[in-house]
């Protein structure tokens, strides 16, 4: 009986999470930055890289900041964003460092416009797992030394960076 109740409750939570947060819920949950933020010039570079985006009115732009992570020799946290919105949202990801590790970015907001400040990958691997419809750009140039980088721009030295899109059909509960 307990298992059945958990399954029913999980289904309810899953359905609510699938719909996404509206702008008011999002603003209550997270500290949002506007164009007076010191990060605005970087976000503006991502907007320029996207060319076509829904953020036309500079006075109404709000974005969330994801703090940087450092992984060295397998120690440290990965970067994850599982918050869904029901409208386009800019998420600015501060520079992350990966040294002799594998760092995974989980960017799962289908309405997310993810702006990477940069990433540094030395003797490691960066894997970005993004929602099928998420947008990804970077603020900096690309440097690859004896490595491979087919994801966002950043610095990769003797390493590899890849991006995977989760484009499987979503089932509703």
C-alpha cells in the first residue's frame, strides 16, 4: 500500500514539474540579475552570438547565475540545472575549471538560454547534456591544444569537450 501511495505522489510531482515555473515563481525561487549586473556585458555577448532570440527589450531582461564549479582529479561537483520554466529564460554559467576529471553539465530547461562565461578543461573531459530545445552560447573565444572541442567554446588542453542533446520524446505522467 505504501508503494502505491509513493507512486501516485511521484506522478503528481512529475506532472507539476513538467509544466515549468512561471515568471513570478521563478523570481521567488532565484535571485535574478538585470542589465545593471556586472555580468550583463557577458550575457550581451551571448545574445549577440544567438542572433535571433526573444530577449528584445533590454529593460525587462532578467537572468539567473549558476556559480562556477571546480573539479580536480575527480573531486568536486558537476553543474546541474533541472529547473524548468514555461517561458524563455537566460541562465549565465560562470567559468568552470576541470583538471584531470570528467565534468558533466546537466542543462535541462527546454526554455533555457544557457550562456557560458567559459570553461577550462585540462587533461579532462567536459560533457554537456542539454535539453533538445535549450540554446547554448559562450562569451569567449575558443582555444584547443592537442584536444577536441565540439561543444561550447572555452579552453581545452589535452582534453575533450562534447555536447549531447536529449531529444527523446517526453512522456507525460
